[in-house]
C-alpha cells in the first residue's frame, strides 16, 4: 500500500492530444482518493474522490507530460488510505 502504481504508455505522438480514462471501484470500508502525476512529478489530477461503487475518471493529458513518445504515469493514494481497485486505464487520442 505504500508504493505508487507506475505505468508506462509508449508510442504516443507528442504532436497529438490524448485523454486518460479510468474506471475504479471504491474500497468496502470507505472512500478513496487518487492523485495522477507524470514522471516529473507534475500533478495531472489531484485527489480524485472515489466514493461510489464504480467511478469513472477522465482528463486531458498535457502534451508536456509526453516525453520521447512515452507517458510515465504515477498514481498514488494519501498515506494510510487504501487505494481503490482500478479496473482499467486507457489512453485515447483526441480528434
């Protein structure tokens, strides 16, 4: 529980725009929060509240977060809080 979830999305085009979509389920014992950062520590979304059994998260990824075609995503929960269960995360090209 003390380690962040780290994901790498490859083969992205820095000249295109992308959004992130995630579906999460909350913990049985209470609400959860998620913070999404890039590899440089830039906060993409801060303390997203997960307080329903199924929550959908969606936000636009800044182009500055894509380096050499990669997005290195770091997802954390506050200290002492159980993170939600993440069912899926996907990156979608915006047209």
